């Protein structure tokens, strides 16, 4: 039974295209899309190589649907890619450097983290070339002692490595893990439904 259709894929593209930020996309959705394409490809093979079921019109229809579906997927990928790049640029330039991986697939989270590192390193190297030019405040790399309150939380889903405003790093964290994080990070993570407070559970 196919629980994903061409119309679902088109709706996925439409929603992503007309939204300013990344839209929800789970690994289970990727599996449904892969299953849909595999089923259509198997049907095409059956129609093409079977004398009993061969029908040129049906073959052309299925082949066209597969080609169009792949084009839609390419568009979805490129739109999400641009959004991830823009989010990485914003994070790399922000003073607090707090990362936001909301609605990203695991592979997109990895790319997002790599982009931030590349952008920050590139910016640092650029200003290091300039003699007698003061380095912008947000590019300083000194470690600052974090005296902010630590809050005990429970992780509701995988969270990649985080960096707070003092450049301290935390994570990555797995689902159901109990940890302590600064208040600034817990506020953002709670807003996106990635954690809950767990004062009565041991860390």
C-alpha cells in the first residue's frame, strides 16, 4: 500500500517554497518518498518488460510521473539548502552564536554545523590578514567563564552540539538524556519543544 503520493510531494514543495523558514521534514517522510519512488519504478519495469501488461500510454504516464517527482525533490532540496545556508550565515555572524536546528534532518544538522565552522573560520582568517585593524567584538575567541544558572532538563529528541554566548559548547544529546544547560539555551530549546525541565530526575 502506497501511503505517499505525487500530490503529497507537490504539497511538500509548495509549503517549503512559500515559507520563509524550514518546514517540518522527518526521516520517516524521506522513507515514504523513497518507498513511493521504488514502487513507481517497479511498476514501470513491470509495464515495460511484460507482454501481458505492456501499455505504452501507461508506461509513458508512469515514467513522466517519476521524472516530475525527481524534479520536485530537487527543488525541495535546493530550497532547504538555501534556508540552511542563510541560517548558518546568521548564526555565524550573531554575537551569541546560539544554534537553531529546528525542522532539520540529521544530515542537515551536520551540514549546518559544518557551515557555521567554515564561515566563522573564514571570517577570522580574513580579519587576521589586516594589519593594525581591530578585530570585531563578535569574532573574539577568548573563553569567558560561564556563571549563568544551570537548569536540569530532559531531552525530547536528538540535539546537535550547541554553543552559548560565552562560546562554551554542549552536546550533542540523545533523546531521553538528562543534562544541565545554561538558562539562555534552555529557553530557546523549550520554545522549539526539544526539551522539558527535569528537576526531579537525576542528571
